[in-house]
């Protein structure tokens, strides 16, 4: 293109694309699912974008050349983003955690939504504040209230596309699994957190939250249960665990791998969850006023069984043993387990190893082998020993608490551990 022709094209395009004089627009504070007041109206933004494109084309585009190809690719990528009218409506339900914990105060749900530039290119965002505390400060009663609230949103708002829940990372995997068992919907529910606070250099909370919104808006995320999204990765609530106290890539699914990833173009899934969850769950917490006490105790060399006896005497209805290897105890713990079983306490065996499955025993008496002459337990008492499958100790506790809201039958509870 010769210089004098380039100037002619630029002047012509500038004349066509120049925006009309702006008319006074009503403005106001940021609204739920609305446009921030400090952004220009969509028509003016489109005019500015068109003007910038015209300048690039007039000054640099050579038909069939490299710049022309790049311009076409950029235009194609922009066209893949959903329009505001077609974007899913996704609501943030904020509970607190490190993602909100800045120096001098906590970010609100509204401030979290405002921290993500360009969010409205992907979804129509909404927000509400459930709580604003560290995850370890959430009570079990608040867990129940949160599950009821999420169920209420889905039941009363048919147009909602999905929900994003913020949580502190210390107990995020427990909350996510609890919601996986109690929120009865096929629509996406995504739990998001961050390892660094908003006041720290390298805060990744806004990026994680944006990706959580994108996953919640994805049709491919439907029917996969509650999802945990951090560090560009999608994990299943049942399988994911926190593996490092500080590193950003702490949330991992040992042995099975991630469900998917979030890239620039979309959320990509590689597998499905086969265990029962969400819409297919039998756990209904609408009438549950309190979760039963279940304690977790670890096996270690020379451990005393008195702690197991103390938990049973203190009113625990279930005990989860984080056993060594494939289910071994130590010291006098077996005597403590026998004491608890005779008192009617259910004892679930899991492994402290970080991965691996604790399987039910085979044969007609699946819970324990036949009683020996020296065995103080009856067959029914032995049946109170439950195999925890591949659940971590803390997640086995979550499932046992919910199981005990429905039944005390050991066979039924063992079935639940097999299915969930």
C-alpha cells in the first residue's frame, strides 16, 4: 500500500467510525448483574473498539500478509465470547476465607465481583454475602444453612445458570464434599478460594474467581457434581485434597488426576465423576437441625486407646480412624475400638497414607471375620466396623455425619460408603 493511499483510507475510516456525541446517561453504583457506573455505554465502547481496529487496518494491514492474518484471528477469538444477552446468569455466594482477607478488613461479595475486569464478557454476575469469616470458623450449623440456601436459590430461580461459593482453603475440601452430597441440582456449583490474601503480592484470588465463574457458566460442567476450581484446574469435590500448606498448586486429586482445565477459550473436561452426588444424592438437609458428632482419630506408633474411649463417652456417634497403611492400629487402640463398638458407636476405617482404598471384608459377614473364642464382640457389634473406601479421613467424617441423619443400620451405612 502506498503512503498517500494509506492516509486516504485512514481518514475515510475515521469519518465513518467516529462516535456520535455522547448523550447524558444515568449512572449509579454497581448493581447485581449490572454494568458498573464508571464504564461507558456499550455503544461508545463498540465505537472505540471499531476505531482502534480501523487504525490498525489502515496503517498496517497488507492483504494476505502476516498482520492481516493476525487481525482476522483476533476478530475470530472475540466472536467466540458470548454476548451479554446470551451469557449465563451466575451468582457468587461468598462465605469469606483468605480470598477476602485483606489487611484492615475483608472484601465483600460485591468487591470480589468488582475485582474481576471483563467478567461480564463471560457471565451476567450476581452476588450475595452468606458470611465473611475464615473457613475454620464456619460452624456445622452454618454448613447446613448454606446447603439449604443454595438449594433454595436453585428451587426458586429457574433462570440461574450456576453458583460460585468462596471458601477458605484450610477446610475447603470438606465444605465442597458436604455440598456435593447435599445440594440437589444438575447445575454447576463451583467452590473457589485462594492461597494468598488480597494484600499479598501475587494474589491469585481474582483469577481463580473469574475461572470459577466461567466454569459455572459452562454447559459441560452440568451433572458433574460440586467442582473445586483453583490454579487453572478443575477437580471433583469428592476427590480433591489440599496437599501443601503454602504453594498455589496445593489442590490435587491424587491417583485420579484433574477433571479438567480452564484455558483462554473455554473450560475443558477430560473425565466424569461416577460416584453418586448432588441431584442423585439421598441426603436431604431441609429438616436436619443438627449434624451428629463424629470424631477423627489418628493411628501412630504406641497409640493409646483411651482417646477412642473418651470420644465414645463424650457422645460421639461415630469415629473415623485414620489408620496406618491399609487399616492397621497400634498400641491399645484395638481395645478402645472394641469399647466404642460395644457402646453402639460406628467406627469407620480410612488410611492416613493420602491415597488408597480400604475395602469391606469379603464373605457373608462382610464387616469382620467370624467370631473367635476370645472375641468379646457379637456379630452385630462387629458389623459396626465400616470400610471407608478411598475417602480421606475428613471426608469420611462428612459422609458418616450425613449417613447418621438417615439411619444407624451398619449395612446401609456401608452401602453409602460404596456409592458416594
